C-alpha cells in the first residue's frame, strides 16, 4: 500500500506542473485520495464485503467528487487529474500509467449482470476531459481519447479517438507528437492541437473543392464570352458568371 502511494505521489509530481511538493500532493489532490480509498474498497469487494466496500466508495465520492465502483480494477501509477465528475463503472479495468481528466465516464451500455459492461484501458491511455467511453471493449496501449469524445467501439493501440461518435486517427505525425509528449511525461487533456478531426478535414476538403469548382465555371463563361462563342444575351445572367461562394465563412463554421 505504501509503495503504491509513493508511486502515485511521484507520478503526479511528474505529470502535473502545478504540483509543488509531496506534501501538497498528499493533502490537496482528490484524485490521489480517491485512488487510496478505492484500493481499500476494492480489497473488501474481492473478499465479499460488498456493502462495506460500496459504503466506502460512497464516502469517497462525497469527499472527492470521483465515483469509482469498488469492483473496478485499477493499475499502478494511474493519475486522475482534477477528477470532479469522473465515473468509473464496476467492470472497468485501467492499466498502469493511465491518465484520466475531469468529467470522464467509463460506463456501460448493457444492463445484463455478470457481463463485461465497462471498458478496458490498457497501459498508458490518456482520456481527455469530458470524454465518454461506453461499452465493454478495449482501448489499446498508448491510445488517446480526445476531450468530449464519445467512444463506443474499440480503439487500436497508439491511435487517437476524437469526436461524437469518435473517429480513429492513426498517422505518423500523431506518433511523433505522442513520442514528444511521452518524453515530457504526459499529454495534457488529450487535446488535438492542430484540429485533426477527420470529419472536419473532410468537410474542409469539400469546401475547397466547391470553391475551386465555382471559380473554374466563372472563368469558363468569361472565356466563352471573350471568344465570342456566346454574347451577354445568350450567356447566363451576370449573377451566374460571378463567384459568390463564401469559402472563409464556411470554414469558420467548421473550425
């Protein structure tokens, strides 16, 4: 127990630049308090003391704002930053070195007892603030869940899931960025700094294509008129020969 506590304190000092001392971490970090109380409750749960385990987890929720079911399995050096509103379900499993930010739900999508209803997070997973990970699937080693993402299917190791419903991003640039974040010790909030949401990128691509298409049509009509193929009377009205596509305004709506 003491060894786990030392590891938990050290990992907070490494991943949170706001942490100034071990005493501050020990006395002022609700994520640490929630994990310590969960280990006690989980031990009782495994021994069949279910009511007492739930009672301890209930008071842990009251004091920390973090709700962890005593049946959940949590590995070593897990960091729950801020933590308010975090909910971790009964059959959830968190591997070593995971990072969970405030407002995260590791929840279930089925009411059948005795089944794996909640997700498994393998080692080194980062779940951004407000994300919802729902179901009995696995989030692979080193994966990231973006802030406010809603994940309802498995995430491969090393991938990033963003959006609602979440979409999977896997590319070399993300791997390099993650390697840099790993050297720094953590990846704050699992935020995509360059806005690489695949749906947004697809929409922006369509906007670019539409703008180019309208520009080419306008040029074509002008050239036909210049060559004398059509006159102003036989060509389309002026409104159809000018560009009116507001690309910038549409991009603002997407970004």
